[in-house]
C-alpha cells in the first residue's frame, strides 16, 4: 500500500523568502514521487518527478525536491518565493506495477509582498 | 491546442438528474483517468482505462459509469445525482504512468 502525508495544509512566506513544502511517503515498493501545482480554477500541472537516479530533482519555475529514502521524504523547495507561486501544491506517489497516483491532501502556499 | 480537454467546465443540476462529462486527449496517450476532488481539495482516483479497457475501478457507486469509445476519449456518466456528488472532476492521461499525468482543467459539478 502507498500513501503520502503533507505536513501543513497552509504555508505562508514573504516574497523572496525560502519556500519549503513537506512531503513524507509510505510505500511497500520503490516509490515514484511527484509534485503537482494547482492554480485557482485550473487543473494540476506537473512540477517535477523522481523515478530513479539522482535524488535531487529540478523542476519548472525554480522548484526542486530531494528524495531521501532514509527519511521517506520528498520535500519541495524554492530559494526565493515569487507572488506567482501562490497556489495549491500536491505531493503524489506511485510505484512500478501500479497504475495510479496517490495524492496527499495538498498544501496551500501564500506569498505576501 | 489543449492537450486534455473536458466539457463542460461548470455543471449545475438538480438532485436525481443524469449528467455526462466528456474528456478528450490529443497526446496519443494509452491511459486515461477520472479523479474526484472534494471540497477540501482531496484528490481520489475513480477510474482508469488503458486503450479502452477498464483497468482501475475504485469503490465508486454504480451510479458512475465511465465509457471509452476510443483511447482518446473517456466520458463519465452519472445517474441519479446526489448532493454528495458535488465536486470537481478531473480527467487525466498518461503514456507511462511513472512519468506523470497530464490533467484537464476540471469540471465543477454542483448538485442542488
């Protein structure tokens, strides 16, 4: 069975500050991990993914995430927040021989000027 | 040219009615999905089809019936709508699931 826990349903940062959105996973098979972003009244857009190989993955819009097996974590970071980053962020897990993404409950990121 | 398109974008209907949501993808993907996003933004898979064949059917009421006439289309028909069906329904597609999904922009269903 697979599951994802996102710590913090709301995160607020000032523009220019570090963004850190936390995600921990549980998986009985090697996980494939994803971060998606959802802007208001829009669908989900893939930010980045980890399948195999390098544990630090870079995505769009300056985001990156690091897969840490020992901590079962896949936290999302961005060095400097921009107003346009305000959105809902979802962590998701899948695995080999599974055909579905399991999503976390989402984290709403607010960016203040 | 939208990759995954859903129609309608908004749907307001009365309890007991039957409605359909249509989804089309032009990415050439083999697998399509329906997800439900509730009022708390929680996303849960409902169905998945691979090349017109049903692969995943989560514990969804029988009132929900997906239909895939070809691998580019996956429609969702809902009978006898209930208040609890109010949600945003997302269609998605993928070629290889581990590479991620492409989502449509969603259909906001409101049952009154």
